[in-house]
C-alpha cells in the first residue's frame, strides 16, 4: 500500500478542511430543530411577534452559516476527489508506459484500459462520497449515542446489542460484496475486450458476414455483465433493510423494557420518547455510513485491480554511466544469443546466434515464416532481452544501457505499420519531435511517400484514422519508413516493411537509402530475395538458428536453404521469356 | 451512492447555442431552455427502453406505496405504545395494549424491511436489464454502420459510449427511479394532510416550490452542458488511452513514452477541470435547497404566528403543520436531486443515441433478392468512385470476368486496387456506373447474401482471441474438426499448428500476438479455404509469407481457385503470371489488360514492371 501514502500526504490537509466544514454543517443541522422549537415555544405559543422574528432571524443566520460551510465543503471535496482521481490515473498511466513489454503481457490490454478509466472513477466516487458525509454521519451517530447513554444508561444496554450487530452487518457487506464487485469489473474487462476486438477486426467481421456470431459473443458477455452486476446489487440490497430492521428491533426493545421500568416506577414516559428519537437519529446516521461502505466495497475491488498493476516492477535494468561507452559507430554484435518468450524454461525462439555487424554494413535477413527474424532484430532496441548470450551496440551489452538511449540510436520499421490517429505530419514526427517540415518531407521523399502525400488534398496535414486505416497497405508502410528515417538513427532495422510496396517503389526506396544510408548500419528483413541480394552479407535463419551467412554468391553456392529460396522465387523466372529478353 | 459521478455528459458537437428565449411550446418539464427539445426527445427514447420493464416498475411502485403506509404506521404505533405506558389517565401500564402495539410495530418493521429489500432486489434486475438491452441495441447498430464510421473514430471513443456512457444511464436509472416514485407519493400524501390542516398555511409553505424549481432548473442548466462536456472528454481520454495502449510496441520502439504521456495528461487535465466544475455545480444544489427549506419554515412560522394572533389557527396546528411541511420538503429535495442526477444520465444517453442515429449502410433495396451459389460472372460497367466528387479514386472502369476466371490486379501502391475490391463487396458504394454479378446489379442483391459469396484474404490479417480452431472456423461455424484440419492443411498451416504445444486448441493472445505475421496469414487463408466461397479475393494474401511457403500455399490456392472466380492483388508479379487475365491499374483506370504472355509481347507497362522486378537478377545473370 506504499503507493497510496503519497496521496494521503498530498490531500490530507484538504481532507481535514473538508472534515471541519462538514462538522460545521452538521452542527448547524443539529441547531435548527432547537431553534425551531424555541420559536414555537417562545414566539408562536405566546403570540410574541418579535420573538418569532428574532428566532426566524437566528434560523436564517444558522442556515446561512450551514450553507456556506456546505458550499465550501462542496468546492473542497470536488477539487480533492477530481484532482486525486486524475493524478491517480496519470500515475497509473505513467507506470504502464514505463513497464517493459514482457511485464505488460501479463495483462489483457482491454483490462488495462478499464483499469485506467472505470476503476479510477469508482475510487474517485468513493473519495467524494466519503468527504460529503464521512464526518457528518459519525458526528451525528456518536453525538446521539452519547446523548442516549447520558439520558438513560440502563436502556442503553439495548445499544450494546444493536451497535455490534450493525457493525457485523457492515463487515459482512464488505466481505460478500468485494468478490462480487471484482467479478463485475472483470466482466467489464471482457465487455471492453470484445468491443475492442470487434472494432479492430471490423473489416473481417464484415467480410465474413459474421454479425450474428459477433452479436452472440457480445450478447454472452453482456449477459454475464448484467448478471454479475444485478447479483452484486441484489446482494447489496439486503444490507440496508437489515440494518434498518436491527435498529428498529432495538426501538421495540427500548419501548418494551421502558414499559417494564415505567411500570416499576423507576422511569418516566418522556425518557422513552426521547430515547426513541435518539435511536432514530442513530439509525439515520448508520444508513449514511452504510452508504459510504457500499461505495467502499466497489472502490476496494478497483483499488485491488490498480494495485495489481502498480505493484509490477519494471524488470528492465541498466547502468546509468554505461551510456558514455557508446561511441556512435553503430556496430551491432550478437554473441551466442538465445531467446525464449517464456523465459529460460520456454521453447527457444532463437538458438546460439552469432553475428557481428560492422558499422555501416547492411545485413539482409531471410528465412521462412516463424524462423525468428523479427525476434532477433527486436533484441537490439531491447523490446525483449536475450535469455542467453549478449546483444551489443557499439560493443556495449544493451542490457547495460538505458532502453531510451538505445532506442534513440536504433530505429525500427515494424512489419505491421503502427500508425496513430493524427495528421501524416504528426505520424512522421513520431520519429523525431523537432523535425522541421523540410526534414519530414526529405524523409518522406526517401521513403517514396512524398509524391502520394503531396497528391492528397490536404497533403501532410491529411488526418489519419486510428491505425492509418484510410491509407493502403503500401502507403502505411512507406509512412512508417519515413518515420524511422526522420529519426536519423545510427542503426536502422527494416522488418519486412516493403511487403505491400510494389517493386519499382521498393527499388526507389532502396536507392534512396543507399545514398542516405552511407555509414548507417542496416538490418533488413525481407521475404523477397531480390530485396536482400545486394546486401553486404545475408543471414539465413531457419528454426531460430543460423543456417548460413555470407554474400549472395557464397550463399548461392554453399547454403542449401538459400538455394531453395532462390529457386522458389527466381529460378523459374529466369526461364521466363520476359526476363531473358 | 453519491449523486455526483465523475462521468458526465457531452458530445463532440459544438456546444449548443441558446437560440430561442423563453420556453418552446410543449417543452420538457423544467428542461433547460436551449436543449429542451433534445432533452425531451432523449428522455422519450430512453423511456422506450425503460418502458419495457413497466410491468416490474408497476410492481415496484406498488411496493413503495405499501411501504409508505408501513412507514406511517411506525410513528403511529409508537404513539399508541407510549399512550399504553402512560396508562389510561395516569393509571398503571396497560400491558395488554402495549403488547399488541409492539407486536404491530414489529410486524410493521419487518414488513418495511422486507418491502425495502424486495424493492432493491427488483430494481437491481430492472435497471440491469434496461442497460443490457440498451447496450445490445448499440452493439447491433454497429453492425449496420459503414466502415467509414470506424475509420474516422478512435476505437476507445466508441468503446466509451458502450461502457462509460451506458454506465451513466445505468446509475441514473437505478438511483432515481425508486426515489422518484417514493418522492411523488410522499409529496402527494403530505400535501393532502397539509390542505386538510390549513389551506392558508399550505399556500405559505408552497412559496418554496417555485424557488426549488428555479434553483433546480438553474443548476441543471449548468450541469447538463457540463456533464455533456465531461462525457465527451471522457470519450476522448478513453480513445487516447486505448490507442496508446494498443500501440505500445511502437511507443516503446520510438521512445515516445513522454510524448504520449503528454497527450494523455492534456486529455486527463481537461477531464479533471470539467469534472471539478460539473461536480461543484451539482454539489451546490443540496446546501442551497436547505437554505430555501429554512426560509420556508420561517415563512410558515411567521404567517402562522400572525394567523394565530387573529385566532384563525391554533398553536397545535402550526406545530404539526411545520412537521408536515418538513415531510413535504424532504421528498421535494429528493426530486430536485433526481432532476440533477437525471442530467448526467441524459448526457450519457444522448451520446448513446447519437451513435444510434449515425447514418447506416444503405438498406437493401425493396425487392432485392438473395444471391446464392452464383456462377461468379463479374462485370464492372463504367464504375466511378471517390470520397469526394472532385478526386475520384476509380474512374470509368469497365471490365468483365467470366465465371471461374482468375483476374489479377497489379499497379503501384495507391492505384485503387483495393478500392476495386471494396466496391465489389459493397464496403463502399459506387458513385457512378454499376457492378454486375451473374448479370444483375449487386445493389439488387441483399447485402448479407452478397458478402456471403466472397472469400477475402485481406492485406491486414486480423485474428480474434480464442483458439486457432475458432479462428479457422470463423469462415464456417458448423465445420467439423476434420474439415478444419483439411482447410489448414490446404493452406499449409497444419504443420506449424501441430508443432504448437496445444495444436489446434492453442489460445491466441490478442490479435494473434504470439504468432508471426506469416503464420497469422496462413490462418487467415485457412479461414477462407474453409468458407468455400463462390468468389475468391486475395488482397496481398501472401505478402508476408516467405516464398518457399508461398509456393505451397499457391498450390493450395490454385486448388481452391479452380472453378471459382478469383481476384488477386499482388506485388510479386511471379505470383500472378498464371492468372487468366491481368489488369494493370494506375490512377483509378485500367491501363492494360491481357494474359501474361500477351502483355509481355505488348511491351507496355506490365512488361516494364516485370522487367523491373527482376532487373537485379538479369544484371547479375
């Protein structure tokens, strides 16, 4: 719970002020009936007009003070709860952003979104509700208890039974409600998950005409959410009447016991009436308290879910001063690198990869689907860390380096272009925030994207939808390349990022890179052998292991797998009439 | 639960400008002027969902009515018991009467608790059912929306309507419904009692009613627009969060954490600021109401005092009158509060209905027929399409594909190849010309049956969470395990699936994250193979697959292409050379058309493209 102390420290004072204001409000509320009684007794009963006006004036004065206190409390509590909620959300978001992909994979993405929105809201509602009535209810409750006990200690024995029973009911409420609300929030996660998936895959849903199936899936989760919410609410619905009934039984007992004592001559009827009045006051305040606890139950479930995220410590480590060792050469070494997505025990995705990439060298990487190409290059910018062996940048083990430092020098163009909603300009500037429009256009030109961007009615200011949906696959890839180029990295990683680009365009991009990339270390994954055959060296991966390394000619002579790939793509073409011409 | 909620209202439209001063005729009860019509409309639509539960709501109303009787019985029976203890004119305690009264009291209390519980129990069901049907209706609506709707919005923003906004409606319904009912009953009851006691004093205490009304209206006017803004901001924040969490890999790769946090903070701050204002405004209601109440008490006391001087009322009447007017005021306050909470619910409802009012994909034309097992003859007749008329993406395109023919579309990126496919499947509607399948305009077929005949492998493969089997079965749900395996084998996916620890029952993480891009594409192909479509569309279906694997897939594809009209979009020209017809598309028009050999002989665009692709090899060879 260490995470929460800072909020208490920060908002404790304001909370205290709200507490005082609520106490003042409660005091004014308590004064009102007395003033009214005196107005009736001293003014109306004796037909004394000045007394009526005087007490009327006092009443208004007390009302005004109460209203001021309540308004002040309202301002303070609104500020505190909203600020607290927004700060908590911000801390949670920052924390999530700081975690490594490996840590994040423990959570469903949709669930993270729910935790950042709905769960924060639940806690915020609780804080606000608590500040509104927290002070008031206990003050009224304790005040009435004290008054009742002073009035008649004997009758108070009834309270000795009633109060613990009510306490037990509230405790039971939390105990039962907590897991139920956990279930509600989990159902909310699933609802969000289905929704999120539907939105991301809407094209497939439409293409396969699967509305019915999706509706059914959604209907199931929706029904599950309904059931868990209704169940939780129904369980909760028991406790208020139960508390009501307990206190009311207390009232019956007081009257009965009081009757016996009055019969014995040791008590007056008036005491019973007053005692019952206090019991009613206690009942009222207990209902308020139980309302706060109802919110507490929900909030507790949400706090647990947030805590779960907050308690994940980022396992990425580095040495602060290792950055000085980077000489900016752009050399990359893989030394006996093995990697498994499931830690040392899992099935290895890479096994004993050895490769040294000299500064400025272009390495082509080729291999069949699932052979570990993307995994291998992902180790350089520390998207994942090698399970065994070491990946070195400029001769420094990347695990000693701050990931930020590495990623500043290494730019990745992923297989799947991830574009964000915003303008094309914004998307390219993802690579480097302070790039001028000139530089952005320059990068776009190299990525063969400038022409089609410029042809759009709004050019670089064209707005993209989430994921860049309004562009074709090849256009997205080219913007994604421009984004990496504008970064002016030392090491450029192209992960099969021209698969949807036509050949002429690809050739243009490669030509531009060749002139720009002089001195730039480049790792180039591709499916087409033509894309990699002019690389300085080519790494052939098969099943996570190196199947061959060398230039095109060497591999063509010596590497069986490379020969197969070559034949599958080009062998046939060589015999085609067109090429022979 | 507290009336203030963090979630409030709003929609992305610019804030409404108060147009007409004064109340429009027939405007909603106490609705703020500038939004009266919308609010009333929203309320009415909301009622169409709430109204489905009117049977249960009537039961709840009956329970509340009965409970009000029991609540009144309590004080009365206490009075009787006290009288019994005092005894008839100072005698001893009348235990017989006391016992009877206490038994009655106990029964009343038990009844009250039971009715209160039953009420809460029923309302939980009612409110959750209402919310469920609302959510269902919104989700069903999503199916009818055109792709353009999804393409122009952040997913998180749409999600927010389905979760946060509907949640707001839910809270409002469950909080206010019983309060509204019991409030009306209590007000009616005390009003009758007060009128019976003294019509003049009743008039005096009614002074507060217009004040309460004015106050509630003034505050609701503020809060309704603030809530609306709050819901809209919440939607934006949700969109921001969802997008950056979904794309966190890119965020990390580009060191963009600080930047996305900055964007998040912006939205978060906006939400906080509007949240504070909304909460403060709605929080003012209660303290100000208590000021009005106390003014009311003072008025009754003063008027009462003067009437008493004139001998028109007794002191006792004034005393009980004040206690009745207290009973009158409490539910009045509750109603004012309900009105305020309602604003927040309506703000949510408004955003839900706003999505429901979005323009749908065009309805099937009257008399449209189902398309079943077509021969697969496709014809484009002078087809034109553009998002805006002055920038057509496809212009005057005409071609014909005979049944069973394979047609390849080639051309530079952005030439309009995918658009041709989108037009054929009616993801987009043509803006000119027409498309025929088996000699009939595709707009004359029902949309569902039309899409049913296509098997599409898209550029962006998308897999759903679930097992591999589920994902392949997406193509045809009633397929047997054997058929699934056959389809996977045909797509050359069987081998790698079997290597997975759990084979076909392997759970895919979100969007198939635990598979490589190529493996995902194999699954997408298996999905289509299983669907056995009449017309096949392969949109860069094999671009992320290595060429050795691709060869195997091509064999499989050739197999399923047999007898099916097929459209292939590809950049690797060697993958399409066997197509019956190749169309070179550029800038939305067909530049060349013919078989591979014909086009090579022609030495036009295709010839140049083909040569270009193998230039390197030719140079080296």
